[in-house]
């Protein structure tokens, strides 16, 4: 069974030319935690998602997979 993809963190990081290491450092999280978010193994909290959107300078909605 494949994982449900709920976020686009990995894609947006690539689009913005940032690495998961950059994000981990900015959020004061481990690279392992950011990796788990990027692979949709686990999901960040809404508060964390907001901080990610600010770091990447995108609307928070761009970090989510559309349901339409």
C-alpha cells in the first residue's frame, strides 16, 4: 500500500532551491524529522507548516496537496 501524499514540502524545497538541511536548521529540528515530513511518513503541525511557508516564502496552501 502506498503512502498518502498530503504535503508538497519536498517539491517546494526543490522549487525554491533550498535543502531539507536548510529547513531543519531554520526550524531547529533534526534533519531526520524534516525528512519524515518530506516523504509524507508523518505530517508537521499546522503551526510548523506555517513556519515552513514563511521560510520558503510561499502561501501555506502551496505546501498541501490539492483535494480538487
